């Protein structure tokens, strides 16, 4: 009985020792992170407003063309372009692609949120 108790205690201590050694301690840095003073804002994207896809239900679109490769990206703005909703108008903007379905019948482009829109 005494030997079993000693074995149980020694196994328990060994197990606790292995667990404590295996646990990784996390070190928190308490020093404040300095603010970035030379941070440059992200560059704006250029695109052309088009209504070419309205017949298929897409509404107003903005086409971004990569001049090096010739590839085109079609964005479907979810927000109103307001005074910039003019066919052929070249604009600059920031955009964020959205995980959202295209409008019914629209098989071109991807929904996106446009911000900081300006005439080019």
C-alpha cells in the first residue's frame, strides 16, 4: 500500500514536471511602440467609369487597366459614385473588394467599396 502511494506520488510529480517544462511562457513587451512618423498613405488606383454592363444588370462599373499586361479588372461599386457617375470619366480612388454576390444577371466584375474618389 505504501509502495503504491509512493509510486502514484512520484508519477504525479513527474507528470507535473513534464507539463511545466513543456509549457511555453509568453513574454510581453511593456515598452510602448513608437508611432510611425514617415508612413506614406497607400497610392490611389486609377480607373474609368463605364455603363457598358448595365444591360446585363451590373449597373455602373469602374474598369481598371494594367497598362503593362493589358489585363482589366472590373469593379462594381456598391456605393453611389454621385457626380463621378459619368460614362468615360477617369477617376482615382481607394477600393476594398467585398465578399458579396453580384447583382442578379450580372456575370462581369466584382463588388467593391470605393472611397476617396477624385477626378483624374
